[in-house]
């Protein structure tokens, strides 16, 4: 973006508010909001995302930025009564990232900016604590070296471990000032050797370089991977927050912590979080030292605890949501370093939304917006069978729920490698860090021996909906030897383990799973009650009921038999949007289809069709009974006929061997001739769909007759069949007109023979670009359109789904060409524009034209919102995705209503 010289690039915390997240990032906006609320926030200022965008585009910061930073720094120094870098009583600042959307641990932070060989002694004198000053200095060199100068972080960790080993201690707080002075020298030598320059002694240079490092961290591989995973736009940039330091490492009356206003794992009210005495903030989320529960702070420092509880209530009431809070206590003084709307598990999201409604903080419409279809889908995953025989290895903190089973791996590279080979894996680490993100994504679940509910592993796993158990201290994780030891039991890499993110339990081997209580609720086997599972079901029930009341889009199922149809109906389906009749031609009926294809005369073909008719009718009779009173869209035969015939290679070998033995089967020879005749280089673009109905006389007429006779019988039995016949792969209105004329004639014959008036609609599937572009013409002969977005995606992109997903989609996703597969979420700009265009053209010709979608996009949350916006009447998806589609249809309607009211 071009630089605007009049644009304000720096905001004091007193100047912003929470509505400026686009400009100040989430962290900066919320620091400003807390300042406005009068909460104890250390003074500071924020460099805007606009400055970051200019830097990333041009390679240098905006010309005006240095002067604006200098002016705000001077104001900060005046407010604090000390200067950055002065030797006697230095002002120290933190430089922290802060994008619009939370990206925990993905971008960079540097604490203690302003310390140098001279000012460290001034800090020691001012604080009256030499150890604290040198500990702060070694932290600065370590963080600055890794973050700003690109030095490998393990070099510092190894040096720290060596210092502790030499002292014969296990935690860094046991190192005294003399030890830390030596460590500072070692760290500086590491920087000099690895970075090719000395650690900078000028405080302003430290700050400016740290700001640039934060800008650059927006485009690190881990940040880009996280954005793709969470679907965060790549052009937002990050703000930079420069905040006066407060210190939690000043002794036992100081510390740092993270707090949640409710449990982010369950949603229950209470005191949740972690606290660590004599520590700086990064120590908590890094998980390098095990914390104590936040409730323990009451005994450690009751005054600070009581003040924190009051502030937490203030923030939750103000934000009307679960708040995630970072704080530091400096010698008994509480300081608020950050707040944000906290990430939570799927179950917690539903519980919290209904709790806040009951408290009068939000209404039902807002509660609906607080949950998502992705979260509902997570709640429908199976859970471990509590009655199964298990071997318990240990127990940690239930950080993110779910039942995960996989082979143990001890680094991210192996997790990704094995996952790509089709293995299910559990990533096991002492603690995770941002560099483990790709392994976390590839794994079924994450297990750590350190850290708590606020550690990196826990926060990121909850955001991704991954099962996670943290802080399982009894597990001795040895990543170098690739093993985990629990007592006398050794788990080697490749051994299967099971982790329960709802209880924190870790098991040896594979534990069987049982259906989720939410699925049992949708199946009608569970009702709201008093226990925890029933409480979750009650929350889901309330939000689903509201979604059903407000949604405009109806939700149908893709189902091909009565069993699937009945399940879909229990899940809330309002009809069948796609019954694929080709599935009815498989199994024992394949031989009958072969006879149809091999028919040499009209008589042989008619005989084959007569044999298939009663079987097709029976299929439809069962289906119409299961869905009585609801619409059923039946798609006539669609796939190429070669799918019903033997593989050409196998058949050729069989015939060749038979001929060599001189006992060739005449039927096999005829079959081979037919297979050769029907063989196509690209069968998905060949003889299929409507083309079959036009080339094989009587095929579609047989299917229409079976449909009509089944509907007539149902109606005569006092039923209410509502049948729609869909013609597939139409590219021109003439195709549809010919098939419809034949179908209308068959329906009239059945009506006359049964004495029944049938109201059967005839429409088409829009799955070819030409059909979408000529939808106004096709609508003249169609009573409804159903968009086949799977095939439409293939034909618009020129993709063969069976091939491209395995061959190059991974590379396209990694390179950012796709944010998500176009087969998973509809490509709004390409495929979506054709859907929009066809809908508009079709209704221009036929205003009452019914519009639906029957590709699996119908169950994708983001796609459902698009279909609502375009004005479709219904979406159709597989039975298990129906609740997701119902919820998202409600969210789309509520969102649109909210936008209209604004």
C-alpha cells in the first residue's frame, strides 16, 4: 500500500479503544480499552497495522514513523520519570506483536528493551536486587538474539542448562547474580558468533530493531501456516505495542499469570488460570516451569487476588464474553498486560453462550453468533468408552477435549511425515512452541509433560479444535531418544497411545470410542438433564432451536435409501435434496445392468429394463414412505456406464487366458467388446447423465415410471409423496426439453392407470458452466435448479477431483494459492459467481423457480452463508452434516438481519 503522509501511525494507550482492532490490533485496542476503564495498565503506545503494511510492501518503515515514535517515547519517559537507556534508573519497555485476530505465540515479543552493560547496574541499584537485574538482562539477550538476530534458540537453552548443571540445580531461579553475570557473557558470545555482530548497547537501536522484527514476524512460516489454518487474511499486518515494563521476577512477592473469567475447556464459571511466582510473562505460556492454579494466588497475595477477581468481573461484564487475561504482580502491585476474548473449546462455546443469555448480558441472536458449525461438528465426534478395559499411563490437565488415538511421535517433522503417509499420530513434547505448529496440525492430538491450560499447546489446540492434554508431570518425555517413560513402562516412537482431552487421562494402546452425547441427542436417544453431558446437550438444544426459528434456508439430506433417509429425518432434515439412483444399480443388480448394456436388439433392451423396473419401484416406495410429507429429489442415472462394467484390463487378461486355453466364454467376449466400445479417455466428461438418457432408449423412462408408480401407490395409501425428478448434466435446454417430454408422457400414463393425480416436479442439476451461463433458457423447461457444486467446481477449475487432491493440492495450500480446498468451501469468486449468475437468470425467466444445492458444500459452514446470501431456497448435505447446516443457516439469517438493522 502507498504511504499516506497525513496518516497517524502511533497511538497512545489513552487514545484508542476496542473498536480500533483493524488499526491497533487486538492487543493494542484492548490495552487502550482497559486504560479507558481505569484499570492498572502500564503506560505505552501502539504502532498501527498501517505502518506494518507499508513496511512489508516497501521493505522500510514509513518516513514519519521514527518521529512519531520519538514523540510518544518522550511522552512516555516524561510520564514515567525515567529515560530509555539511561544508566542510573533506566526505563525498560516491551515490544510485542498484536494482530487484529489472536495468533497466540505465532509472532514475536521482546521484553526488557533498554538494558545494556551500563544500565543493568542502574536497574540493580534502583530495584535493590542484583539478581533480578542480571536475570532480566540475560532474558533480553536471549529473546533479542533469537527473535531479532535469528540466533538458534537452543544455543541459549543449552547454555542455561549447562549453567544449572554446573550449579547442580534444576530451575533457573536457583541461579544467583554471579551465575547470571557469567551467563550474560556466554549469551553475548553466542550472539557475536552466530549473528556476526555484537549485542547492541544502544537502547533506541534495540527498540527499532525489535519493531522491525515484529513486522517481519507477520510473514514467518509459522505465522502464515497458522493464518491458513484459521483462515485469517494475509494482508492485515500486525500492530506493535511498546509498553513500559513491569516485573514479575522481583522475588516471591512478584509473579505473572494468565486468567480466564470462565473455564475455557468446559465453560463453567469459577477461578481458572495459572500463576507463577518470581517469573516474567513468557515463562507461563512457554510451559518451561509448571505453574500453580490461579486459586493459589489467594493464599500467596490476597490483596492482589481480590483486586484481580474484581477486574475479571468488570472485564467479562464489559466485553460480555469469556475474557483471557495476562497480568503481572510487581512487589504486590497488580498490572494488567492484556485482555482478549478467550479461545475456548466447542463445548465451552455452547455453554458460555447460553449462560450469558441467562445472565442478561447477550440475547439469543448474539448467542447464535458466538458458536459455529465447526464447533458443533467437533461436538459430534466420538468419545472414549468409559466401560472399556484400559491401561492408564498417567493424567495431566484436560486442556482441549476429544478422544484422540495415534502413534507416538516426538517431533513435528515426524508428525507431518507420518501423517502424510496415512498414519494417525499423537505429538508428544515436554512443551510445544510456535515452531511445532505444523506438527500440531498434522496430529490427532497433543500431549505435553509441562504447562497448563494457558500454555502454548493448550491455547493453540483449543483454537484448532485439537485434543490436548498438558502438564502430565509423571510422564518423562525424552525427545532426543524418542521415547516416553512412565514408571517401568517405556513408550517408544510408533507405539499407540490414547489421550482424553476431557479428563486429562493418557492410556497405553487404542481405547475404543462410543458416540458423542450430542449425536445421541440428535438421534433422539438423549435429553437434557443434570450431569455435565446433559448440560451440554441442553445448551446445544437451545441454540439449535433458535437457529431453526430464524433461518430462511431449509436443510435437506443427500440420501439414497430409507435407512439414511430416516436418520437424516431424525437429524432435522426437511427433505431429500439428492437421491443418487446409480447407487441402486450396484451389488446384485450389476449383472442386470450388464445385460442392458450388452443388448443387441430393442427386445433384449426392453427385457432388461422390465427386469429393473420393479426393483427401482421398490427402492422408491421405501424412500417415499420414510420421507412422507417432505420433498424428495430423485436424480436420474448420472455416472458413465463403464462404472457398472468390469475393469478393462482385468477383463482383457481373463479373455486372453481363456482364449489360450481355448475355452473362451462367449459372454465375456461380448462384454469385452462392449467395454472397448464404451471406453473413454475422460469418462466424467463423456457419456453420462442426460446423455445416457438420450442415447439408451427407455432408460430414463423406466426410472420415471418407477418413481411415478411408487408415488401413486403412496398417495393411494393416504400418504403424501412430494417428488421432484432431477435430470443431471444438462448443458442446453434442448436436452432437458426432450427428456421432459418423455417423462411427462410416462407420468400421464401412470396417472391414467392408477387414477391418481401426481404433482411431480421436473428440474435439472446445474453442474456445467454452460448450464449456468444459459440458465434463463434452461429455466423455461425446469421447475427447479439444484446446483451440483462438486462437478461445477471440477468443470470451472479444470480439476479432476480424484487426481488433484492427492497430487498437488497440498502444495497449493502450502503456497497460499488456496486458503482452503475449493472442494471443501465454495470458491465464491469463480464457482460462486456462476451460481449467483444462474440463480439470477433462472428466476428472471421463472420467478417461482426453486433453487437448491446438493454438493457437499451444502454442509460447509462458510458455504452455507454464501448460499443464504445468493438467495437459494435450501441446501442439501450428508445426514451427519445436517445439524451443522441448520446451525449455519440460522447464523447466516441472524447475521444478515443484524447487518440490515445497522
